[in-house]
C-alpha cells in the first residue's frame, strides 16, 4: 500500500513524483535546488501560506485593481471589496486612512503593504492582493502589487506565527522576479503553488 504524503511540509526528490495523492500546499523541491537558498526559501514561504489558507488561518484572494485608480484609491477600492464580502467592518477604512496619513505604505520593487487591525473578530489573517496590469506611480514611487493585510485584533501564538509567515511570503514575492511575474498572472482556479513554477 502506498504511504500517504499528506503530513509532509516539503518533499525533496530528484525523481519524478506522482502528485495525485499530494496536496498542492506541499512543494516538491529538486535536491539539486537545495543549495539555491533563495529558491528554497521562496518555495517554503509559499507552502507555509498555502497551508495557512488550507487551515483557514489566512483568507487569501487576488484581484485586479482598475488601472485608472491611483494607489490610494486602489487600496480604498480593495478594502471596499472586502467590506462587501463581509470580511472586514467599515471601521477598517477609517483605521487604514489614519495610518496612511501618518506613513505611506509603499516599499521597494513596486510593492505596497497597507496593513490594519481588523476588529471583525475573525480568527484569521486577511491577505488580499491587488495588482495593476501596468505599474503606476504614486508620490514618486512605483506600485504594481498591493498586499492588503487585515491583522486580527486578538492574536494568539498560532495567529502571530501565521502573520509572520504572511510577511515572509510578501518578502519572497518582492525579492523574486519570477514569483512576482507569476503572481501578476495568477489563475484563481489553480493553487497558490503555481507562483513558484519555473523558479
């Protein structure tokens, strides 16, 4: 009888593996890739977030932001989408607005990370990724990927770890052009693991 692979976090192999019985959240890494540190770290970070999504500790969605919207209006549009879906409360917009007034959350490599405490009571990290078809400029900074994060108001050890893994995932995306490109062409019908294809 074939042994189940379901409890593995990551599988290392130099032989082809039948992925029929393996969940998409479990990355298969070629042994000769182990020494390419960035590739390995990226695959692990993606698998962690895929596992969080599977365990319902992370609510993940990716949507295209209308190109006509600037960063500020685009982030507001993302939040309104989440309000309409019942993921966050109206108060989320106010807290986000106040935070953006203090500090613009645009970083290097066209990545923005608006993040706010979510008082909806949902015991999960919200991760909604908005992307522009073409890079835009806002306040003299380039933006193409917007990672909207809703941080649970009550964070236990499990959610604290989940939040850390989400930020590690975002760092991996921002540092790896192939993953970045794959995320811009994300197919919602396929698992998150698709973004590490070809790295």
